[in-house]
C-alpha cells in the first residue's frame, strides 16, 4: 500500500492571507474542476457526472489516465477523493485545520493501492517514492493555494 502525507501553512509570510472560507472555496472548486488547478495539459477532462446530497462523482483524465472518483465534502474542513475507477484504489484527502498555534494548515494524506498490481510490488514502491518526493503532493498543495490566491485576485472565487 502507498501512504503519503504532507502539510503546508495556508498563510506563509509574504503571501496574501486566505481565510478558511476562501481556502475552502479553492479546495471545493479544485474537486469539481481540477483543470483550473493542475498544470496546463495535465488534466484534459474533468466532469461532474453525478450529484447527490452526500457526495458527487467526477470523471477525469489526468496524466493520460481515466479516473472516476466519488468525492465527499465536509464543509470548511475536508475533501475526500475515493478512487472508484482508474489505476489507483483507496482515498486521497485534503484537510484544512488549525495547528496548536492557531495557524491555518492544509494537509494532504492518502492510502492507496494500484489496481491489478501486487501489493508492495515494484510499481507500488515506485509510486511511494514519487509520492514522497519534493515534487509530489507538497508541491500540489502549494500550487493549489497559489491558484486559489490568483482566482481570488481575479474575483473568480
């Protein structure tokens, strides 16, 4: 299994301050349309195909892989992406919380496996290494916050 986690401050020194509500709106928007947040060309399709009181379903093509995710929202707090179809199975979570000093933080964590691949096999080990690298989800968290600030400045959030 693949387990990874990363946490970044929402409001580092020198950046436009985001409220919890603004950071949340960015996370919710990203859940509904990843194309607005990922590098150009990485996500070529992202459609909400089902909406329910407790969740919605999106289908997307990200990095050439077709995925289907059941997404739950815990308002102002947590977005969970359940991998219902595609190369991975498991859950990816983005969570807003205050640390012990009261500073707003954004945390990513996941627990995943690769469909049709042996547990802890070479493919999963390679994915684990990628998830743990400096260019993985920590970078994604920082880019999500950057894009949220841009959308706020453009009046689109």
